C-alpha cells in the first residue's frame, strides 16, 4: 500500500519529522519557511501534493476560505496545539474533513508557564533582569523592586479546564486560595476545594491574581475589558496564557498605567506575533513569546499525539482519539 500523503506546515522536533517521514509520503517544512501564514498557499501546496492529511499549528489560517480551497483528497487536519480557534470547524465538518488537536499533553507545561508569569509579575523579575543587564544595579537596597508575595493570595482561574486545574494544583503549594469561573461547576474530585463562581462579578472582585485559560474565538473576544478590570481589586495581577484575543489590550494598558492592575504577565497576543504597542513601554508587564507548551518533553508529546490522530484516520481507518469534527 502506498504511504498516505501528508503536508506539514511547520518545522517540528526532529523525532517527529523522522516518524512522519517513515510512515507517510511527507513533505516537511524543515526550514520553517513562513508560507504557512498564507492560507491560499497551504491549499495550493496541499493540492499540488494530493495531500490526504495536513499537520498544521496554532496560528495557521485554516479558516473557511482556506478550507474551501483544499483539494478533495484532504481527509484530516491535525493541529499541533490544543487550541483550535485558527480552524473553522464548521467549514471542515461541512467538507467531511476530520479535525484533531493535542489536548492533555501540554497542560502541565502551559500551567508552568502561567506560574512563571505569575512569579515574574508578582516579584518584578523582568524589571530586575533588565536593570542588571543595563548595568543600572547599584547593590542591595531595602526598598528596591519590592514586589508582592503569592502566599495566601486568592488566585482566580478563568477557564477551569485541564490547564487551569494544573495551575490550581501548583498554586496550592504556594498556599494560595483557589477561585474559578467556568460555564459549569466542576465535580468535587476536580474542584478539590476551589470556590466556584457562576458570574464574573463575584469572581473578579474576589481575586488578587487572575489567570486566564479561556479558549479563543468570538465567545471570549475582549472578555477582559475596562468594565471587568474595574471590578478587580486595586493592585491585582493579570496573567494570560490562553488566547490574546480574550483581552482588550487598550483597557489593560490603561489599568497597568494607572496602577489599578499592579502587574501583568502575557504569553499570548491578539494578532500575534504583533504586540499591542502600549505594552512595550511598560515596566510592569512581563511579555513572553507564546512559550506555553515549549518544553522539549511536551513538544515531542504533542507531535506524537498529532501523528497518532493522523495514523488513526489515514493508516488504520479508525476514529481519531482527539477528533473535534
Ligand atoms: C496551543 O496548543 O493551543 C498553544 O497555545 C500553542 O500551540
């Protein structure tokens, strides 16, 4: 049997590319050539190859127009990400194309990244690092770069899915009190004593640190706006490792400038890699380049998971474990 034809839009870790090349007639993007930013180009390449599968990643424009332009040969789009707001699921479903993601395997790494940002924001780590590198540090001083401790603070987790729950487990080690906001209350074994809020008002006014883990898309667009920020306690922290579009950037910049929000830590941005210019001049925001799942262990696990989904559909004629359509 000929190997199924697979198009990879991105450079992936070497063992993943090796497995893809072993099991598929795979066309790699080993140079990470940015043609993946152009949906028409993805469709053109898929058509030229007669691709049956596309292994794409977060940010690739797999929107309705791209999906409409794909050749009939495409049976599965496997994204190397847990988020799938870059894929028009309805358009894929209408064409009978299976879409899969990579849940579970990146939950700990992404929670770890949120915790990194929480510590950076609370302890002014970015400011301190910039000071040392700029040669501006003049020695230890009792009032220098005083931050706030996380110990005993109320952590508000917006989106209590797998990543949010991993963060809760880490935060318990810092003796934080856990609050969460989600559409539904979690069962006791997942809640583990965390306080559920069924509305944004009580949730936002209860917390000292807000960590956002919401899916992207229209339903969460600019959720953290000026009105919700105003509900938060003065001096709170805001962390976002979910999707950049969930934050109204102008409102957050204003709250950071006024000091109503003491500090923020961001890993994701609306329209990334573009960064809202207002953040760049602020000392009290830590900015990471979408590192959430970027550990060697996690990226390998994501690749294995994505290939497992492709194998299910294209090699074993089975239902993929992570099928979204
Ligand atoms: C995800 O998996 O959705 C991350 O945000 C990026 O890959």
